[in-house]
């Protein structure tokens, strides 16, 4: 189904995130009760918590990146409950690859916002705020020092970048964070009606946020099976047959990682309010 920001979670979608980390990059996974788990990178500089129970946590996925084990985090990120797993994996796949390549980019990458928001501009997103209200292209200096809010064409997704935030300690502990991605009818606003939210502190390497904006602007549908759709009454699915449906979750994860896409490269169901094509039916042959 598509677009990805409305696809929601899947019954076992966490494996799209976890399996590549453990099987391909050697991350260590520890179960901490029930379905909750902690994943540590081999270098012990990044910890990913998956806490689907939701009892004591405000987010389903929490990321801490630090110079070494037991050090104060350099940056933090979080994905709310309801975030499509393809979006979480878009960031964690790149993060794991960076760590496997030495880890400097994962901790101290470029922090300039244009590396991430450039994709939004090229995809025709609306910039709601600019220095003089004209919608003109901002200079690099203005981008660095401006609060920015971009809205998707369907107005159901927003990406906010705050330049004027509190101290580093406040941002890590109390927020607000420099980056905020919100999906739902009240995108960009504090509302109970939102579908999900992701946040990242200002020191998050911008190329990791770019992986998210690339996934969010990717028009390819993502896979959802009937069990997932049974909990989504607003979605009107139709089947598209393809031999690629037989691929395993691991196969799909490797394909996505190889092409830097946010999910499977072939669709399974249509988007909300999309119906099967009519009028030109394939001829039946014996």
C-alpha cells in the first residue's frame, strides 16, 4: 500500500528492522521481558531499544548513539508506536552500515539541514515558513539559522526542523528536539489525532535524516498482508500478483538495503481509496 507514511505497522514488522542488524551486521539482541528487546552494535556505541509493550515508554523505537559504552549520548532518536517499519529500517540500515565502516559518520556526520530537506523540495513539498514569506530559495546560511516546516502534497505528513532549541542537555532529556516528523490529519501539530511521530536531536547526522526523507518521498508502495489490513478499515485493498511475493522478509530487507529504498520494491496492495483498474481486463487464454 502507499504512501508509506499511512501504511501503519505490521504484525511482525519489527523483523524488517531487527533481522538485518543481527544477521548481517552482528548486532547483539537481548530480550528484556515479553516482546521488548535491546540491540547493541558490535562496537557498543549505538543502542536500539524496541519496546512494543508501551507500558512505560513514549516511543516504540529509541536510539542512543555515544562515543563509547556507558558514555553520554551524542544524539538520540525515537519513533512512535504506529510508525511503519520501513521508515525505521531506512535509518537503521544506513546507521549499521556506517558503524561497520568505522562509525565516524554515525556519530559526527554533517548536521546541515539542507542535506535532508533538499529531497522534500525536489518532491514538491510545501515550505510553510521562510524568512520573508515569499517562498524563495533559502541560502545555506539562512537554512542553518531558520525554523523550517515542510508539508507533503497530501497534507498528511510534516517535517519540522527547529534551529532555536534549548541547551544540549535539555534537548536530550526534555525536548523539543531539532527534528520532528509527524503523520496524520494534524501533521505538524500536537494532537491526539496524529498517526505517528519521529524525533531526532540536533546532533543527529543529517544524512541519517536524509534516509528518512528519501523513504518518505519514495512513491513505491510497501507490502502489507491481509492480517495487517484487517485492522485498517479505512484502507480499500486490491491484490496485485507478482512472483516477488514469495521472497522472505530477509530477502526483502537485503533488496531494500542494496537499493536504499524504504521497503519492498514491488507492491502488494493499493493505497487508501484506490480501486482495481476497470475497463481493460486481460484476455483469458487456455
